[in-house]
């Protein structure tokens, strides 16, 4: 089920016994699917993405019902359905709190995401100033999808936005159902030369967080 006007988000958020797959808008408790209608799912996604602050009622209305006047009863019904799905009813809410006259806030503590999901999570700041260059990468990706495979190298000084540009391309490719692989070195001086190359050419089952694995060779070259 699509999240509609919400930003593309490939992440699966885990909190307590729950997991929420944003792209599919699926909520699970201990891996068992929990029924959740589209509007409560959108509300949960909105609150999770804005965790750490109270989301005003006006923001919620604009996100869930853009350009539509909604009754208080309809608004409260969505909040109630979300609380019911999270078993978060009662005076002491542990996941979604209500600030009288202000809005709602997500209180759950999220488990760390695997590095691959962090790579595909939408950035919080806008991508500006390199649209022409990014367009060239999109063209190269489209050519590869059409059968004209190629290798593209992105270079530049530190801080010019190489990683961010690569992330934008990864999100674009993932949104078109492409398999996105990545590779990186660990800490400086602790990886063999050209380490990212074998990382991305390994079978997909090995593409977890490289930082969580032991080095393939001794850092001293033994």
C-alpha cells in the first residue's frame, strides 16, 4: 500500500515489539501483521519521521488531508485507531502522547537501522546545486537499465557532496526496483586497498553492514 504524497521511505522502523515498514505501510508486532488502515499508517509514519518533537494538529491535517476540511471526530478516530493498533491506550501512553492544544508526539525508542537502510533513508535536508550532475547519473542509470551497462566514478574534494550525490542516486534506483549494493572501508588504515570493490561484488546475502564484520586481512598486512 502506497503512502501517497508522503516522501519515499524504504526504511523499516523498529520500536519495542513493533516494526513498521514505511514503503508498504505495514505494522507488525513480533512479526505478526497488525491491521492498520491507510490514515493511521500515514499518521504513524509522520510521527516517526518527526520524532523528538510535537507535531501540531495543523501539520497532521495538512499531511493526511491536504486541502480538505476534516471534522474533529474524523481526526480523533484516526488517532484512536493508531493507538488501538499499538495497544497504546490509557492515561500513560508509552508510544504516542497527546499535548493538549498542541498536537501529538512519538515516544517510542527506535532500534538502530542497518547501514543499508540508513543509506536508502530519505535525507532530511534538500539537495541543491548539483541537479545537472545528478541528472547525468540518472541518464547513466537509465542506460544501464536498457542494457548498456557502465561504470561511473564520482570524484572531487572532501565536502563537495560525493556521498550525498551517490545516496540520491541509490534512492532513485531503489525506487525503480533496482538492487542497490554498497561498499565502504572501515576506519582509516584498517581496510585493504580497494576494499569497497569486493564489498559490492559479493553475493547479496553478504551485503550487511561492513563495519560489523571482522577485517578479511590483518591491518598490518599479515
